[in-house]
C-alpha cells in the first residue's frame, strides 16, 4: 500500500466511525478498527453498557464476529460531550490490551489516539466510578497491589443491577485469600464487606487504620472516609488476608 493509499484508508474508516458517532449521539458509539484483505475498515459494535451516555462496553458477540472477519488493530469509541482525550477509565481499560484506542468527539469532529504502555493504575483518590473498570473492588485491588499484594480480579456481570441482586463477595472472599474475623480488632489492610442499598453484601472498603477506610461508592468519586456509624452499620463481614502478618505485621 502506497502512502497515498494509506492516507485514504485512514480517512475512509475515520469518516465511517465519525458518522456512526454522530448517529449514536448523545450515547457513546463503539467499534473496532479491522484490517480486512489489506484495508482498514471500521467495524461498528453494539454498546451494551448500562449507562451508554457515560461509558461503552463492546458486545462480545460483535467482537467475536469482528475477529472472524479480520485482524483487530484498535478500539474505537466516542466522547459525545467531553474532549476526545482518554479518561482515567479509558486508560485503565486500554492498559489491559496492547492495541491503540481511537477516540472521537462527533460534535467537534476531532480525534485522539491513545497507545497503552503497560498496566495503568489511576490515582486511588477522586477517581470516577465506572462499573467493572473503576469500582469498589478495583479500588481495593489497586490499594492492595501498591502494598505488595496481588489479588484476583473477579469478572462482573454486564449490568451492575445483576450484581446487586447476586453479589459475588460473600462466596469469593475465601478463594481470594481472606478469612472471616470474629472478635478481633480491626487492623490496617482488613477488608470490610457492606450492604449499600441492598440486602446482600454488594460493597467493599479497605480499612486504613485510625478509624478510616478507602472505598468507592457507585456514581461517586473514590475517597478516604471516616468509618463512622453509617458505614459500621452497613458492614456485614470483616475480613483479613492470609498474608496480612507478612505485609503489615497483623494476622
């Protein structure tokens, strides 16, 4: 392919993606950049996110069909309102793969490209909430990772409402290396399982010591919070990891 043909290929797929983004506005459009028989093509995908005006989630069915048609070169999605720059959630999600992300604002008709380079971890405080990308369990895992403890990332259902009805925490903490505390005093690094607006344990927080916790409530920014009456009354289980003594001197 000559340089002129390559430039035309970029113009063609970006034009197609831009039109799809305009049609989806105010929802986020999403799709894939494919290489099919030597030519770059935009492959539109269904956005199955619970809140498509705020985020995107590519349909697994569409993704699988795209893989059958050609080589996936990149992820494409739109920011209908904000600038076409990667959000913190975009950077986290992109870092799980090795291909570029292309972002377009359909109203401004401007593009940006983000090339991930290794694992990206957002600042622990004031990060926006994005289901399965930056939520309470993501925050807990990131905190533990900074402390030297790598925890499993459990797969969430597509819809957070399904998680509220059937939370994963209660049946998963033992497999993640935690044990249930009985009458022991809370120590730094303990994990608290809570019921927030649900009868099940659908939220977690990390105990930081000195009466403070780190947590990330739905549709709020992550924060350091006082472990006061409301959070204490919402706590259903208190857990301690099997490696706590080696890391924090508690166990």
